[in-house]
C-alpha cells in the first residue's frame, strides 16, 4: 500500500497549539519549537550527562541528529552504545533498554485531545515509554498532529507503516504492527516531555 500523503503535511499552528494545551492538561510538559534544529538543541539540553539515556529506534531522532548526539558524541551515558556490546542477545538488549533514567524517542501520532499514539512490531520501546524510564522525552513533527484517536490509528496504518516498509525494503526486510501503545495521561509530575516541532520530520 502506498503511503497516504495527506498525513505528511504539517498541521496548522493553531492545531498544534490545541494539541499542546491538551497534552499539558493531561500531565505532560510541552515545548513547541519552530525548527528541527531548535528541537535538537533543546533535547540535548534536557538530557542529564550523568544519567543513563536510551534512544529508541526512530527516524525522527536519526534525521534530526539527536540520536547521534546522544549515542555517539561521548557526552552522554548511552544505553544503546552499551547494548551494542551484547552482540546478538536480543532479549538482554531489550531488558537493558527497559528501565533507563531517560528515554528519548518519538510517536506516530498526537491528537488534539492530548493522546500520544505509537505502533511497533516488537513493542520493545513500550516499557520505558509507559513507565520503565524515570523520564521520557518525545520529539514529534507537526505532520503527526491529528484531530482524534480514530485519525491517529488511521495514520499508523495508512502512512507510518507503509513508510516503514519503504525504509526496510532497502535492507531486504519488512515490518508490521504488532502492538499499539496509547498514552492518555501522565501520572507522575514532570516525567513526560513532548517537544512539538512545526516542521515535519520522521513518519
């Protein structure tokens, strides 16, 4: 299935602000920035240098340079860099990333009702997203802001999954939606931070 390109267009600023207001009402800290460069600088400033940080697999993090900043610069205590030492022991790597001090990643959709929605084949990032990490930071391009939960789920299946298929085709692989996580509210004060970017990035 080709990606539904209507989900590639950045949401208007007013819609982004409605989503930001709803996220704040649901217990999230929210930053709204204009550019990917601003988001990159903000995130590297938010992550402590003396705590473990796990970057989930994310085109948003890769394309923005955030993944390289956190995992390759040597300035941060990168769980992903440590996981590379475990070789092919997938379960050990998943466990290592399940409870870092900080998790940094993205989601596939944000609703105007303040929901964060993410799909995964394995669900390996769900543990730190939901509760395993002491703090969570999600960087989200404005093209992922949608009106409601039904549209968010449509976006996962008609845009994010086909785009992931396209990406993995280069490696002779494919993907599927195995699990979906919907985060409606954050119970712990200051735990979850959402960085909304007016520029589109990721998928």
